[in-house]
C-alpha cells in the first residue's frame, strides 16, 4: 500500500476515487477496495467504473512518470482478471503502450504488480520483448510468480529454447550483486530461475534449437565465472540440484537429446563445485534420475549397434564412485544379449576391441582400393547392357528362323547380362561410386577429373573414357578414384 491518503471503505467513495482525477496509486487502492467489496465484476457497467477504466488505460498509455505508467498497465491487467470479458478491449487499448520498449521492470516494487506487468507482456509480440523479458528475469530477485510468468512469455517469443537460454545468459552476465558474497547471491538467483525454467519447459512445446546443451552450460557457468563461484555449501547444493533436474526434465521431454553428450556437459561443472570432487548425499535422488536417463540412452544406441564413449564416461561423472559406474554398464550389457557383441564388450570394459577395430579398418581400406575397379566394372556393365538390349531385337528373330535351338540360350544370356548390369549399379550406389562424363560428350577440360590424350588441349574437349568418382551422401564429389580421358 502506498503512503498516499487512504480511501474510505464505502462503495460510493471507492467509485468516486476510481473514476476521479487521482494518482495511479489512489486509483489502484480504489480498485482494490471495489474488488474486496465484491462490487466487481457484478457492477462493471456502472458509469463510474467505465470512466475509471478509461482513465486507467489513459495513464497506462501516456503517464509521464515511468513507474506510474507501468503501475497503470499492471492495474489494467488486474482489472481484466476480475472482469474477464473486458480482456480483448483492454488488450486493444494497451497496444500503443507497447509500441516502444517499456521502462525497467524493476521500477515496480510490489511482486503482484510485476506479475500483472508480466501478464501484460505476454499479450503482445514485439521485437524488443524477448530481450526485455530476459533482462527482467535476470533482475527479478524475490518474486517467484513474476519470474515464472516472464520465463513463460520468453519461451514463446524467443523462437527456440536455445535462443531463450542465450538471452538469459547475456543478461545474467551483466548482473553484479552488491552483497558480501556475490557468488552465493547469483547462485541462488540461478537456482530460482532454473526451478521456474524447468517447470515451463515441461509444459512448453517450443522448439529445442541447436546446441541446447552448450547453451545450458553457458547459462550456469557464464554468470558465475563473470562474478564469483558460490562459497556457501547450501547454495552450491541447491544450484546443483536444480541443474540436474533441469537436464533431466529437458531430456525426458525432448527425447532427441537424451543421447546427446553435450546435454550433460553442465553436470561435470556442478560436480567440480564440491570439494574433493564428491557429490553430497542430498543430491542422490536427482543423480539417480540422470543415471537412468543416461542408461536409457546407452540402451537406445546399443540397439542400433552404436556406442558413445562420452555417454559411457558420463556414468563416471554421475556416480559417486567409479566402481558403481562400471557395475551399471556391466548390468546393461548382461540384460541385453540382443546387443552386438562389440557393444556388449565395450559396455563391460569401457574399451573397444582393438582386434575388431583393426579388422574393420583393414576391410575398409581393401574396399576403398576396390572402388576404382568397381567404377571400371560399372562402365563395362553399362556398355554391355546397352549392347545386349540392342541385340535382343535383331538377334532373337533371326535365330527363330535359322537356328531355333539357340533362341532360348541367347535369351538367357541377354537376361543375365542385364541382371549383372543391374547388380553392378547397386554395388556402385552402395559405395557412392559414379561415372563422370559420357563418351562422346563435350565437357570442360578439368585437370582434376581428366587426363588429356591430345597434343592440342582446349577448354572443352570430348570424353573418351569417363572418370570414376566417389560422392558423399549429399551428392558432392568427395574424391577422384580414377581420372577419365578426354581428347
């Protein structure tokens, strides 16, 4: 309540004050009295109420005092919470107030006023709003409801979850607490922000965005590095708990991230916050949740025949003792006999089987050496296929007249030529091998792809033999296996 003179409790006095030419604080007090007396929303169409509403909206748009303008915006939203049918009209009337960036959110001392201002921001889409909301979140000290409303509005307007975290990081790095232990103060504020953030992430359907794990790491580490690390053990523990739970809530609601090692990067930082590199007992439950998440990610990869050493090592970070991490990995291997033998061995030992890796490498080298030969076979197969199709229409009719006994063998031979041609094409496709250039076509005389078989080279020459190239999955040429010949 303000220090201005108090309004009498009678409805007539309250109405007169609400509709009168009074300060925004007095109008706020009058509205509070009308709400407490249950005068609204029943008597919302009273002329005095409508006059007061218009004066409230006028102050929200034009009041010269920045704090009082923000207060009027907040009170307009509070009025719409009571007389809910007025929300569209009030929203439309507030449009001019949001044409340019609002004054600092922190000008409002009362948390309820800040909550209603946050609700007002959530009604509009403006280019300046994401940064304004992020700055307001960073500067909010004690209001949990305003903080939650600001974060919810930010997630909707920032584009992606990653964008929201980047904006929050930038603004938090500018916060400089003036307390005796700024690191502890900032850690507590980060804890409250993460608590609201993870609750909103679970309910929000905003897109993830790229490098979310790195963005979360920066959100926690960046501001603390710019100020100071927390010294108080309780502050460290509570921050670590919220970080662990935030990672858990993200990976359980954004399943594509559960097997992304970078998503767990911030966990390693939290462990380093504690002396002796040991997790405190108070964090046992959130740690167990993340151990389950990482175990599920390893199972998901294992069923695809894949391994992730960073995820396997994450068990060592999450477990209090390395022996437990090894035990968990061994249990995963024993419970899933369907895994590839190499995956099971890797889970049990933490190491790849060197003899198998070497054999795979040798096979790949041998296959690579055969690629050029596959390219030449591809060229020969295409020529054979073309010749075979050309002969079928001329050879078979002649044999039917002069050598009927050779018709069936001839057709079988031509069918096998076609079959071989198709199979060579398939092998070449699997290895990413293609022919560059068609014999007889005129092409650019590129020394990367062709050797010149002529004493008079020109910029464009005719292909005598195609080049054999290897292409990537996107169709780009990765390597020239055998140069073609032009003349």
